[in-house]
C-alpha cells in the first residue's frame, strides 16, 4: 500500500491496513477510523464511496462518534508522513528513453536482468542504474 491506509479486497474478503498506522507514534484514532472505514466497505452496497457508504458512515458517526472520511485528511497525512520514514529502495533500474525510474528493496529479477524487461510507459528496454 502506498498512499492509502487501508484496503478491502472483496474477492478475498480481506482488509489490509498499512504498516504505517501501526507505529506507536501514530494516534490510535487514525487507525480506528481506518479500520471502521474498511469495515463499511465490507457491506455489499458500500464498495465505493457512494450514497450507501456515506449513509453507513453517518450512522457510525451518530452512534459511535467516529467521523469516517472517504479519504485521508491532510492533517492525518502530514502527521503520518512526519513519523513514517519509507524503507530504502537501493536497487534502481531506469528507462533510457523516457528516464522513468523503478526502485526495489531487494535484488530481484528486474534488477539482476533489466534487459529482459520493458518500461511500462514507452516499452523501451530497462537499464540498471549505476550506484
């Protein structure tokens, strides 16, 4: 997960929560709101942020006091970003044509053999970036 804090996957009937929210410096309220937000998505009528999502979100606010937002508030995002430091991604390949870079945490197939892979944007062969 990148910028989102949680995600419900209907095909697996699974909720995933970003590891960023598990940091003890992040207020529990943000984690609780995210879990409740994703629980609302488990309702068949609430797969998107439409009418039913808002209806159930308002019901949760009225009964439990949680203010469920459809997207992460700027304040919460700034707080989490100030605490969370992304993991280093030292293995980089790039496209010599469009200059787009792709970074990885581990030496995987793409990094070890970039010539076997193409850029997602321009379909040019990738090159390992000198470190």
